[in-house]
DNA sequence: AGTCGCATTAGACCAAAGTCCACTATACAC
DNA sequence: GTGTATAGTGGACTTTGGTCTAATGCGACT
């Protein structure tokens, strides 16, 4: 597969900043897109790939910090770099507490900006990889029938088939049958593996 | 058991600050101790309970940010709150990136200070609880003999006893004997539980 | 009405795991 | 020496787990 370029989303109401950052990023091999307001970004952008957001704090309408709040609420995990000409310490601390990867007061030089972007993209990449793993597991577990998921829960709790059968009011044979299908569907062949899958999927024992 | 008061360590070269913060914290039910330099803190303090550090950035000798670096390097996980009269944004961002829970420019009011301390102590408390769990598990697993740990590794990889025996060049009976002792020593009674313990202890399958 | 997926079960086996007891052999400590 | 911990083994069983085949009942979709 072709190497996907990471995409940087620049949200700033100052056209000259947008333009210069855009040029800078593109010249260093990033994809980049610009938005002149938080609203525009929220409307237009549904990007799912890897990248980061460069966000001006002070903007008309929804400001940068408010946008960050929105994205957090929506579990939108793309890393955010703040840039601003009118920042102060409490503002930067607040942004960092909420998960920003960096906060750059304008003016900043190209180098520190690019470093921040690289860090942010790297953060996003590893987060996406980690998440993709557990999402794939969840996907597979959700292909199990409700009954199978129920049995799975008891199994990873360490209960013997006989007891599982008793609790569910069914025959031990049936539990075995479910177990067999669970293992086949999840394409695994050992109880420890099953336990780890369930663990990653957030299935609690008992 | 008696409720342990959290302890706050105040590190600041300004005696009047030390004194006022000390009084404030004590009046709100915290234990608190003061240090007039990072060096003094490093020499004197080996506190293991729950609490946090209030750290001045600008100090003669080792400054606050340098001390934070030292503590991080030593895996000393007590949360740090920075306070400073001569801060700027890059400084605060740097501190936050390195894990500070807050960064307060002087002057700050009592209320926001206390809020920060509470947050920090809470952070420490939950971190300590989480860590205590895995440490206890590690302790128990390390009481297993080397051979038992070896067998454990194969078991949680999902290998049947017969294969484990083959790989170790021993009889299947012996593997069973080890398994039995492992389960007894760890005081558990199911393979899924064993798998989870091993997982938390960082034992990799295969 | 027919077909599918789901849940359920039985019978017949076989393989794997666990238990109890006894025995041997190191190695290290007191 | 006499212990104590670790490691390895065998016999004799019991309990669990897993597989294959075959079958039944139910609800949903066509």
C-alpha cells in the first residue's frame, strides 16, 4: 500500500497565517487543509486518517479552546496544537490539561512548529494503531450471537462448563457447543487467548 | 486504620511564600513540609505515602524544571504543581508536557491553589492504588520458582501440557505438578485468572 | 411456504487437565 | 549429618473439555 501522507488541518481566521503554514507544511511533505473558523471545520471535515489539528485560540465565533472541548466531548482524538498571538499561562495550561500536544505563542519559527507537528502526527499514529487493534477485536466479538457472548463472559470468569450450564439453565452440552463456536468464530484455539481478547474488549469477569 | 492525611511538599526559596502556603495547607487539613531548595528536597525526602509537590520554577541551584526532570528519570511519580512569578508560556507548556498537573503564575488565589492541590493528591491516590495492585501480583509471581515461572509462561501461551513437556524436555506429569503448584501458590483456581495475572505482571506469551 | 440463523440437546467418543500418593535426586543451609 | 526447597517421575483415577453427527423448535425474512 502507498504511504499515506499525514494531513494537517489548519484552523485560523488570519488568511496570511493560513497561507504561510499551508505552504510550509506542504513543502515538508504534509497534506494540509485550511479553515477560517471552527464552524467551518466542524461542518466540512470528517477525516478519518492520521494527522493533527493546528488551532488558533482567538477566533470569532467558536474559539479554539471551545472547539477543543467539542472534539473531546465527541471522542474525536486527533491531536491538537494551539497557536496564538494573545495567549497567557492559564490559557496554555488549560489547553494542555485538556490534552493539547503543544501550545505555541506567535510568532514561532518554522522549526519549532514543524517539530510540534511531527510530534502530534506521531502521537496520532500510535494512538490509531493501538485503537485499531482493540476495535478489530470488538468487531469480532460483536459478531458472536448474544448467547455466545453471554457464555463467553462466564467462560473467561473461569467457571467450569457444568456451572455455566446450571446458571443459564441449559445442558452442559449446549455450553460446549457455544464454546466451540466461539473459538471458531474468533479464530483462536486456546483459553488464555480467549481471556486476553475478552480483556481487551472490556468484558468483565463474573 | 487511621485516615492518612496527604502530605504536600513545598519547595520554594522564598520564605514568606513557604510560610503562607504551609499555613494555608495545614488549615485545610493537609500535612505539609517545606524545603528552601531542590537539593534539600532530594537529600531529605523519601516519602512513600500519598501527596504532591508544590514547586517553584525559579530557584538558585537546581531549578524547578530540572528537579522535575530528575524525579521523572527516577520514576518518582508524585504529582507536581508549579508555581512561579517569572513564568512564560513555553515554560508552562514544557512543564505540562512533562506531566505537571498544574502551573500557577504568582500571584494566585488560595482557592485555585487548593483546587490544584486537591486534583494532584487525587491523581496520586488513584495512581498509587493502581500500582499497588500490579505490584502485589508481581510479588506473588516472583515467589514462584524459576521453573514454575517458565511453565507459567508456556501455560498462558495456551500450549497443552504435552507440548510444554516436550519443549522443556520433561514428562507431562511434571508439567501438571508444576501447574498445580502454580495455582496453589497464586491462590487462584482457573486458567483465565492465571492469564490475567500474568498479563498484568507483563509476562508475554510465546 | 420455504429457508436461515439461532439456540438447544443427545450420544458416542477422545483428549486434556487435575488429583493423590509415593519415590528419587539434587543442592543448599544449619 | 538432618533438614528444606526444588525438580522430576510414575500409577491410578476422576473430572473437564472438545469434536462430530444428528436432530428439534423458533422467529425472521422472502
